[in-house]
C-alpha cells in the first residue's frame, strides 16, 4: 500500500492554483442527469470521488468523456436504468445525490444505501423526507432505497438541520416537479449556490440559493449547457493551514475570497497574515502561532471540512485551544494519530482541548478520512523527523496531487 512520507522543517514558498471544488463538482455532475443534451463542464477536479461519480453516470447510460484535463463532456440524453449498484455507492456517500435527479427524470430511482467517509452515522432521513414531501413513495429493503412518483409535485419542506446533501437532492428533484417547492432552513454553502447556478443555466427556475429559503418553480425539461465549477474553498483552506504549520509565503490563485472569510478570520487569529490579491490570496506564516477557539457550524460558520486541518495547526500554537465539532459526531479520529506525533489533545464530548507543544515529532500514522489525512500531512510538515501517513486513498478522494503541489512549494514530501 502506498504511503505519504513527510520530513518536517522546510518552509513553503511559491504559488498554487486551486482546483475546482469537489463538493460542487459532485452534485453538479449528478444534476446533469436531469438534462437531455450535452453539457461541457470546466474546472472539474481530477479526483477519485469525481471518477466515482463519472462511473456511476456511465453505469446509468450517460456518455462521459474528458476532453482535456479539467474539461468534462456529459451527455445524459439516454438513461438506461434507474438503479445504482452498491459497489459504486459504498465508495462515496455523495453518490446518493443521483437519487433526486433520477427520480425527477425517470419517475423511479433505486439507489444503494450510501457509504463514504468514516465520520459519524450520517443518515439520509432528510433527503427521504424531502422526496416524500414531493409526493414520492419511498421503500427501503435489501440495502437499497427505492423512490417512485410518476411526476413529483412542488411542496413546502422544512429541514430540521440545514443539510448540504439534502438541500441539493431536494433542489434537483424539484426542478422538474409540477408547481413550486420551497425549502426552508436550507443549507447556504457556496456549493449550493453553484449547483443552483448550473441548474438555472440548464433552464431551471431556482431562486434564493445561498439563503435559508430556496424557491424552485418546476419546469418541463432541462437542457445541457456549459458550466465552470467554482474554486475549492477547502483545498485553499488546507494550503492556508499548511503555511500556518510550516511557515513561509505562498500565493493561492483561483480563490473566491468571500467563500473563505470564516477560514481566513480564524487563521489570522492564529497568527497567519492573509492578504487579498486579485483572484487570490497571499498567505504569510512568519509569526509564532497562538491558541484560539474554533466551532464548526453550517456556512457562513467555520467549515467542518477544515476542522481536522486547524486542529493539526493548533497542536503547536502557544496556549490552550478549544475546537468544537457541531456538524458531525465522531469527527475527531485524527486526534489519536496526532497524539502519536506528541500532540497534547483531550477529547471531551464534541470538543477537543489542545495544549500547544513546542514541536511535534514524526511518527507512523493513518488517515481515517479525507480531511483527517490532510491534517496528518500538515502536522508532518511541522514535525521533527519523518511522518509516515498510511491509508492515503482517503486523501486521493479529495486532493489532486497534494504531494506534488507541496513539493513544488519546497516541502520534503514523497509517496512510496
Ligand atoms: C457535505 C459535504 C461534506 C461536508 C458536509 C458538511 C459534499 C459531497 N460533502 O456532506 O464534505 O463535511 O456537507 O458541510 O458536499 N444529516 C441528517 N440527515 C440527513 C442528512 C444529514 O441527520 O438526511 C446530518 C448528518 O448526519 C450530519 C449533518 O446533518 O450530522 C450534516 O450533514 P450534511 O450537511 O448532509 O453533509 P453531506 O451533504 O453529507
């Protein structure tokens, strides 16, 4: 099994272009199932999760081809089946995002119960409640969920929690429903806005994305279109964390600064200087790090997908930090690994209490999920000696060439 090795101590210098957002690309590619003509997507990141959704689409009969790196042509004129197999859905939870589009387009969808990152129970009850509110009959059995409705009908849906995936799935399903759907307490993440923009470009009528109330007026059909995916705010945040841990000066290009405001504010508190520069950021790590408190929240709060990375950074910040995870239970699996590197962290319920140490030490560690993997690499950049990160298939799901990009910035890092 391949591993990532990092010898800590080098500062980072140079420029990194941020890729298109994984968490936008996945729902947008799923949404292409609603369209009956060719789509051309730009800035699609080359990631394992993107390969998985492409395989899923192909298995449904969709034509998928990479025209060049980042440019994907998708033609969903013909869909052969409305069933998606366990082998593909178990690889990635976001596969469940095909359910809403398939149901809306074909009147029936049978999707295996999802798998994905090991960060809590992650139910799908809100997705299903939404489909039922739109008039679908939902049946569960043999590890599959089946939903049926000759045509969905618009409805008012209140989400108990602003789930990103449920908002997306219901929004996609509602685009072809008869009448108007209102989603209240909807998620407001930038990726929701990106999906709505794509759907509207394809002929849908979605209003209010980015606020807690989304109104979707159903249309008869959607067509293919050209669409460019927004930059990945979590990839950008991960490189900010890397500079915080290792020190140095790195320019990030292809960034929407607004999407990163909650992340920038926290890293500035920790002692990183972050300057806006055109479509990018200049990140300077030249001061000792200070402890801070972080609480993950739905957007525009601090993203749960940056919690592991900032936890890694805070292990060497002077003072006591408190990191509270409110989105997922069980998302502190990286903490035991960080402790193997000499970090002083105690878990108390949904919080991690971190007492900063002067230096981490390299050790053998394992990635338990995607962002945990990135956090261990970041810790390795700041540690004395070599850190050996195992289970790196998690990292490949969501970071394109993390090792190559960090090497280009001067890190002593390699895969073996
Ligand atoms: C998406 C992101 C993921 C991110 C998360 C939160 C994608 C592909 N993934 O995941 O990277 O960490 O948003 O920002 O975009 N919940 C329920 N019932 C449901 C659905 C969710 O209780 O039906 C709960 C979950 O267990 C979790 C919370 O809601 O505790 C947030 O989950 P959700 O926002 O749905 O995350 P995902 O869409 O799975």
